[in-house]
């Protein structure tokens, strides 16, 4: 059986699917699991004091030091955005809500904690928050991968409104 080829101005392009397509589908899952897990852990440090983190009390004080008063609501928002966004991202559930939570938190961190410093983390810069924003943006605009819960559970949400509606529906079912 010959393989289909497409010729365009003298250039032959093989249009058959690569044997590595499953591996290519695993790539976004690896990125999603790594970033989501690390962000969930980062949020758990803020919310629960896990992994040597400051917990809500310490995070509240840090938020106030950054000029975000009162600090406690900001600590909750940062922790929930990071923890919840990380969990949703790692699971590949309700995309794009998880990456949006990460982007929101990392945007605030970039502006309030790292702004005006050299870019590198060794100088207190925004290197890591910007990397998290870039990864989350890429995950958000790509359709959910074949191993995500969005795909496994059915049709993934097509846009933010559909994701919010899906979140509402899943919550209703869980509570009833």
C-alpha cells in the first residue's frame, strides 16, 4: 500500500500520521501534570502550610507587606487560584478554568512581588511566574489532550462560558 503524498511546488510532504502520534499526545499531558502538580503544591503552601509553606497567616502577612490590604482575602485568592488552578490543570478538567487560575495568580505575583527587578529568579525576578503564564496560556488555547478528564468524561468545553456551565452542572450533580 503506498503512502499518500502531497506535492506542492516540487516539494513532497508525507501526509500520513506519524507512528509517534501517541507520544505526541502524551507531551501536553506531561506538561499539564508537571505544571498543575507544582502549582497545586504552591497553593497548598499558602492555604495549608504544606511543604514548609507559610499557611494563611504567613501568606496574609506577606500580602500586606506587598500593600494588598487586608491580606487575608488576598491570601485566600492567591492560594485558591494556585491550588484549584493547579488541580484542574493537572487533571485536565474544565479547561480553561485551571490555566486561567494559574495565569491570574502568576500575573498578580509578577506585578506585585517581582516587578522592577531583573528577570532572573536569583535576583527576585519574574522568571518563574512568566514561565507559568506561558505554559498555562499554551495549555489553555490547545484543546484538551486525549488523557485529560475533559476528554475522558465527554466533550470538552469549547469556551470559557461552556466551562463555567459545565462546572455548575458537575457541582449540582455532586450536591444532589
